[in-house]
C-alpha cells in the first residue's frame, strides 16, 4: 500500500479518520516536530453540491462545516489540512502528518498511522454494508397448485 | 410605525433565567447530553441539518437541546450560526451512484441489480408502542450477511437504456445560490431544488400530497429510494487538486412519472428528484413529487392551476424560518400601530352611531 500512497490518498485518509483514532495513533509516534503556522486552524463551511436526477446539472444542497489549516516544518515542508467538522486539534494533526509524509518519516507514518486508519475505515464500512446485506429481500414465489 | 420603547429588561432577564430552568426540567432526572441527542434522536438531528442547511450532527444536536426539542427553533439557531462561517468553497457534486447504501428500494423493479435492501426502516413495523423501550436494556446486535462489494447502480439507468425515460442534461454549470442572491422568478431547476431540500418538511409533504390527491396529478412511482453515505471531495486551492474532506449521509429519491409526450418528445417517463441531508426519506420523496410538479412548463404540460405547480407559491412559502419569522413577529409589541387602529374604529363608530342617533331623533 505504501508504494501507491500519494498525497491525495493520505490527505483523504486523514480527513476521514475519527478524531480520537488519529489522535491516538499520532500520539503513539511520540514525535513533536517544530513548525510555524502559515494559516492557523480556522472553522468555516463548504457548499455541498448534488446533481439534478443524480447525473444532471449541479445544484446547491447545503453547507458542511470544515476546518482548515496550513503549517510549515522547520525543515521547510508545508502541510495542509481540510477536514470535515470543527475539530482544530484534528486539523492540526492532519496537517502535521501531511507535512511529515514529505520527509524521511513517510515510511513509518504510512505504516503506523495511515494504514491502520484506512483499515479501520474499511472495517467500519464493511460492518455497515454487511448489516445492510442482511436486510436484502429474498423473493420467492409460492406454488399455486394450478396444474 | 416603530417607536423605541425602553423598559422590560428585568422581565426579559428573568424570563430567560426561567427558560433555562424549564429547559433543564426536573433535576432529579438525569440531564440529556448532546451526544445522546446526536446518537438517539438522529432523525430529529437529520431534519435540523437538512432544513438548517448545515451538515454538522453535533451542532444540530446542541441546537435541539437549546431549543427544548422545538425543531423549527433549532433550525433557526443553525441558520443563524451558518451565517457566521466563512465559506471555503464548494464540493464536487456528490456521486450518489457510488453511495454506500444502508437502504435501497425500488417500487418499480422487483429484481433490480443490487436488490431490495430495507435498511433500518420503520416500514413493516406494527406502529404499536413498545413499552420495552421505557425500560433500559441491551439491544441485540443486528444480523450480518456477506456485504455487497460493488457500487449499487441507479435504477433509472435501466429505463434509460431503452430511451423510455427522459435523460437529465449533463452540465457543469455553477449553480446559483439562494443564500447569496435573492430568489428571482422564474427560478432555474437548480434553485428550485436548493429551495426544496432546505424547505419545511411539513410544507413540502403537504404540497406533495396535494399532487397525489389530484392537484397537478402526475402519478409518481418511487423508481428508487436510497439512503447511505457519500464521500465529499473538494478542490483545495493550495494543492490544485481535489481531496476527500469527509463524508455525509444522504437520502435520494428518484420518481418515475407518466408522461404522454409533447410536440417535441415521444411518450416516455419523466423524473422527479429529491436529495436531502441525512436519513430523511419522507422529505426526499416529497421533494421529488414537488420537483416533478414544478417542471410542468419545461415538459410542455398544461397549467392545471394547482398550488404545487405554482412556483411562486411553493418557493416563497417553503422556508420555515422566513415563515416563522414573519408569523411570530406579530406577537411583538405593536402598541402604536394598534393605537392608530383603535382611534380609527372609535371615530367610525362615532360617525355611524351619531347617524343612528340622529335618525332616531327624526
């Protein structure tokens, strides 16, 4: 997985991670890199769009809360975060991991933080999908005895 | 006429203090936490997010607690909070075809690929009060089965293959936003859909029901109803590409409606569309019916004079915050207005009574 982990993928994993899981896995690494803020964590909104008929022209559905921030490590790498919700600590950790993934720490962070987060998400999704599957209707036709 | 009046500050402060106490209720009963509301009153949370037009379950739960369960008051709180947020941008349109479905049913095709998946539904319950819920207890875990790995296709696609249903014109035009510009008529379909998705559930339901009872009858089938989560992607200016920023739960309803054809179109089915935040299926079905009724002009149908066909009537009365704001303001002091009315009625009475007395004297 590490080989194919690009920035779009890891930023997605970080955004989708439950805050408490990211916090636990990040804390376990025991690293606290020095950084300066390019943009302090800021809470705002993004307009969510849908499409008429599911596939047609876009329309505005409503907004979603988003927290963003940008920081720069002392070694120069810049990390960004755009994450759903209003958790500034989570956004900060996501931006730190994004920045650190551009350093020689990329390998260990992918293995110890990103891969477990991605696996957890998959497991959560699978558990939900399997409950849905259990509610799938199996139709059967009653024998009517007409012959 | 408005005249500044002072006074009442102590009464207002005391009223609000009492409100806080009443909100808490009997202190020998445990206080309700925001997390409890978020997890256990989820459908109320969904309604507040949909009509508050802001997806944030924690905020919606807080608003419900603060509003003492008055959902329109809670929606008002969310709308007010929403206006304080800077907007970072817009997401890519959600791909509902890739939805991770908790529920997916069709009233038109029994054997649709992906099947009829009921999900956590009230349908087929007996609507008898369950007194077991009054006592605390463990809930048994829901059964599992082998999950579907691939995405569930939209059912209208199958009708589309035969050309039996009207296709949705694909575009990437930036839709106008009624939270940024005042609503002007005639409204584009994009504006109508935005208005309906944040409109009052009761109002949209009533309008939809009126079309079923014969006012602008267009006989809708629920081609598909799906509930589940969709990934949100947004283009980030600092990066120059789109990234996932989170995921939201959505309810989507596609109706398939009769259509006899027009001068330019052969007979085919037409569509109504509903898409709403959260698990909100009554609202999504209602939205699809009203969307379809409002499309009469572009489909070359007759104006039956039905309320649900009247874009101005529907779009200007669907918003419960606008409605309640105007409605509830009449309870606030109108002393001077009323004083003028009082004077007028007294004068008219004097004139009429004076005439009567004069007639009696003659």
